[in-house]
C-alpha cells in the first residue's frame, strides 16, 4: 500500500505542483529548470520508483523511435486539426505563409511539458516577430488542453492530435512500456485526459518547418525530461 501511495505521489505531486515551479525569471535556460525538477524527484522518491521510470525511458529509446521518426530534410506531413477553441486549422496553410514551429506536448499533467510550454510562451513574440508561427499539438482532449492553456497563460495555437494520429505519421508515438502502464492507467488516469484507453504517448518532439514544407530542425529525444531549448528553436527560425 505504501508503495502504491508513493507512485501516486510521484505522478500527482509533480502535476499539481508544477504550475508554481520554475517561475524564477533568473533561471537561464529551460534545461536548467528541467534538471531541477528531475533532481528534486531524485531526492524525494525511492530509488525503485525512479528506476521504473528510467527503465521505461530506456525501453522507448531501444525501439529506435528517435532514428525512425521524421527527420531534418524530410517533408512535413500535413493535417487538419481542431483546437480547444473549436477552430480547425490546416497545417500547410500555416507554413505556406511562413515558417512553423511544430511542438508536441504529452499533457497538462506533465510538469516537464508545462515548463516547456511556459518557456515557449515567453518566446512567442520573438517567434512571431521573425515571421513564424508556434503550433503545439497534444493528445489530451480539447477541454483538458484549454485548462492547460489557461493555467500556464498560453496564447499559442494548440491543436488536438486525436489518438496521436499525426504523431504516428511522424513516427513519434509509442506504446508505454508494460512496467509503467499501471502508473499511467490506474494512478494518473491517462485515459481520462486523452479520451481513450490506449496507453500511448508522443515524444515531446519539436520541428521547424519552412515555407516549402521541409523540416529544417528536429528535436527528438525519448527522455521526456529533455526538451528543445527555446534559444535553439529561435536560431532555427532565424536561419530561415
């Protein structure tokens, strides 16, 4: 029972505490903030719990998903997706008018995702000033995405990737390793966020797409504690 309570704490303490974390404007990089969250978890939770999650990351990496996903030089895959505001957007219509930063996040329950979303929100004016658009995609239901946007003060385009359909086409969707499924299914209740019983998630991938639809930058890492640094994304946008 104590072990189950610890697993619950690991998932929900992160999710509930995350909005208040990393609001210190003096922190220089997103990587620093992400490392602090990971380091905090390492101090607070038992080694066997942390080991389970680390093994899950290793298992996802071992599938070769990072190498097999859509890469720099490939053509972006088009799709029509709907945001929590009910508006439907065709991605190609966006990149025809200028570069697009396409970024997946796992869900508002993920503290690492919340950190990245807030960090990119701070760069939104600079991205748009460079003639680009920031578009985030997520498998979480539109009403959940709305909560995530409101909680983090987001003004970017957020679209629902239903059942990870587009993520699968990009090659960045994966089935959760068996050992961690009970944590996500029974403790986190992932199904209630995504509106299905599929135990799958996307990589927290970030792409930059030029006006011809070609991918010029790709961040792909099976470790969900690692994210594209906003400064690197901005450099990729400015390079266009």
